[in-house]
């Protein structure tokens, strides 16, 4: 039952436009916000595979980690040449 609740919470998190408002409400939402799987789903849903990596970097240190970057590459995000330059 807990697994269903977690998956449903991640889906709710994915559709939220500003997750900072959600994760400030309680510790459960904060843990979902820090979950790598939830972060990747949110980035790809909100910014698509074309811009997910750019916006992950733009969101700053509290969001971007080495694990997030590796997970994005495993989901085949698009890495544009201008972003590397």
C-alpha cells in the first residue's frame, strides 16, 4: 500500500508547477522532492528532454547533483552544443 501512495505522490509532484511550495508543507513532500526518481520525472515532464539538463543546472545547487545528471543522461536527454559552449 505504501508503494502505491509513493507513486501517487510522485505523480502529484510531477504536475506541480512550483515544487518548492509543495515540499515546504511537510517532511513527506520534502523526501519526495529529494527523491532522484521524482526529480527526473518532474524535469522531463516540465521541460521535456530537450531542455531538462539546462533547467536542472539553472535550478541551482539544491537541485542539481551528480546523480541527477547521470539519471538524465540515462533517460536520453538531449545535450545541445550551445549548452556545452
